């Protein structure tokens, strides 16, 4: 009984130390309690230099932590057989902007089919839960890299089980990497097999668009503000080879395609910002 009591006290002391150490605690959240315990000595050697795994504010750097776990084979992401993966995202910024960026990110990572299991919005935050049938969990290191391209930072990652993950995401500077930047009075040529074109602007009053191979098409132009709120939609029901349009105030992003069949413009567009 005395030995059991001593072992219990030692275990409690060790868990208390983990909870007090922010880096170790984040490691445990990523691996789960059982895997953390099994690999605790190895983990202690990997994260011996605690300062390296803190950011400029003295907080755990999740990207460095998850990358180190991945590089050392500790981050288990593969299932024994296909099963349901549930991944939750909590964000305090504009939900529509985040969802748009998230869908792009997941597609770039090879996830095309998923269900929206839950979508909750209150005064404080937006919770978005996705479900998909897969053989492996989403790589948290790669996901952080892709989200950062859109200006999002992952503040917290928690793994309830290998098939249940939760991410707390914060927007620090929204970007749209698939949008090509337009400069004043400089013709910009771009081709896309999808026939869908995104552009970003910081100034300009008019837009001149024409098909690169003089093919007639039904122009559709959508103007967005910096948070991807739609400002105006121009949709032509007449065949045209060139269109000029005044740019609405506060426009940051522009999407151009064909009203009926996007692949009509797959050979490219020439756009001039004036």
C-alpha cells in the first residue's frame, strides 16, 4: 500500500510538472496522454532546449513543436483502416472568409470530400466541424503551413483521439495566394484550365478584360472587399470578346469567369487595371 501511494504521488507530481510546462503540455495535446507517457524520455530529450520551442511572446510555437514530433516519427496520423475523421475549427474572425480559405487549403492538401457536421456562430466565436472518411488524419504541420499562406495562425491544437482534432485559429493578416496582383496600366495574362481567375488590387478605377485568343464568352465578374464580402456581381448574357467595368469602392479581390461555362476561358484572359 505504501509503495502504491508513493508511485501515485510520483505520477501526480509528473503530471503536475507537465501541466506547468507549456511546451510539454502542447506536446501532450498533440500526441495524446498515452503516447506521451510511452515516449516521455525521448520527448524530454527532443525538447530539452525549451526556449527554442517558444515564440517571440514566450508562448509555445506549435509549428516548431509539431514539425519536431513529425520529423522524429512521434506524430501518428495513419489509421489501421478507413474511419471517420472529425476536425473542428474555432475562429473569432469573419467566418465566411475563413471557410473560403479553409476549403482552398483542404483541396490543396488532397481533401475533396467532407461533410459539415456542425456550424455554430455566437457573439464570441465561430465553430466549424468537418467530418470525412479517410485512412489518415490531417497533418497539423502542413495544415499550419497552408493556413499561414492565407494569413491565419494556429494558436492551439488538441487531439482528443487520433480521429478527433480541434484547432483554434486566429487571423493576423488575410491574404489570398491564388489571387494575382494587378499593377496599374500593365497588361496581365493568365491561363487556367478551370477558366476561373482571381486578382487582387490596391488601387485602380477601371478594369479592362478580354480573351487572349479572341474567343467570345459570357463575362462574369465578381468584386469582393478585403474580407471576401461580395460588393458587386456583373454577369453578362451576351457574347463578348472584351469588357470594361468601373471598379466598386473598397474592392480588394476580383474573380472573373464565364457566366455559363467557365472552361470557355481556359486559354487565358488579358486584364488591364486602369
